[in-house]
C-alpha cells in the first residue's frame, strides 16, 4: 500500500471486534492510530506497531479515516462529540457499531455540517470473523463514501453488502439480529429436548447439522451449550440491546415479532441472573433451570 494519507486510519473502540479489526489493518500495512477508554487494548496494539492517541480528538486528528466500533448509541454519541475538535474537514467516519438507524442518520447529518462524511457499516460474524477478517459488512452510505471506505472495509470484512443510504446498514443488522435470536434459541431449545429424551448430544448434532436443521448456531455454538460453558463470541447484553433496536424498528413498521419478543424476555431473565457478559449461546442455560 502506498505510504500516503490514504493508508492512515484511526480506530476508536478496541473491544472484542474493534481490537482484531485494528490488528488486521496493521498487518495489512495500514498506518493505524488507536484510542480506547480503557488502556489495555490500546497498549497491546501499540506494542504491535500502532500509534496510541491520548484522546479521541487526538485520534480523529491523526487520520482522514476514523473507524468506530463501540457498544451502543450513547457511546457513539459521546465519542463523536469528543472527536469533533479533531475531525478534519473532508474526513470520513466509518461506524461499525450497531446502533439505531435513526441515530446513524442523525449523526450523518451532524457530521455533514462539519464537512465530514459518514458510513454506517455494522458487521456480523462474531469474534471469529473479526480475527480472521471475514466479517460480513452491512453498509448504508452514499456511493462516493462507500468507495472511499472500500479498501479499509475489504481488510476487515470478507464481504461487503450495500443496502442504500445511511441507516440501511443498521436496518439490515437489525434483521440479522432477529435471525440470530431465533436460531440460537432454536438450538438451545432443541438440545434441551434431546437432553430430556436421553439422546447423546454430540452424535445428534453431527447427524443434524448437515441437513435441513443445520445453521451457523448449530455448527458453531452447540458444543458450548452442551458444555454449559460460554466463552465470549458476542455478549448477551449487547445482543439484547440489538433486539431492542429490531423491536423498535418493527413497531414503527407496525409489525409484531413474537419470536423475537420471547427471546428478548428470556435474555432479560438471564441478564438478571448475571449472564449479560457471557456469549449469546448462554440462552441454553434458561432451559437448564
């Protein structure tokens, strides 16, 4: 990659997805500046060659591209407010956070008044996809902004999917999270039934995963459910936040989502039990009670 400003990016938000995204950009030859509210992830990336910014505004000032991967609407609002002093006219904010479509549209308008463009680009694929650079990126943006973002997005994502203007990417992510809710809950419920019937779980999963009942959740999360051990892929609490976005979008469209509503209620119960920081596959624990 040419050594000019086109290869410079500031990564703000270095959690379970943001940190491996930043590392993949470093390994692909990008000049990466990092900032995170807690210092440990930034320290690790600095040791790998990233420049570490002291503040969000300093990070934003360091690069023409700013990549966000934050937890929710409030975090994105707060960080962008802090970065306004540093964002350059002509900068491009690429937001991989999962937030409401209306928030992404409002942020795009606010940034536009400062001469800054915005791409909403939530991702799906979990920590495995983030580490491997195979995330699916769901994009809402004008075509010119998407083309500016494309070289970066092709490093962190295995496939890019453009659905329309800003907000459309977040709408697509809401649909994705409804599917995640249903598929994880179905696997958890099915394994609970298998357990009550006395069927051996591993051979059963092996028999079913290649047929009509097969799914990503069955392939990749059934063993965690069988073991009742839930190492982090995607936090239950964050998925519950995402379901709230989907349910709000459905309510605005005057559509009921009864399966989604039931899974949200189960997730609320599990969060009350202290499971919010575990992987979404902890849904299986509800059936073990």
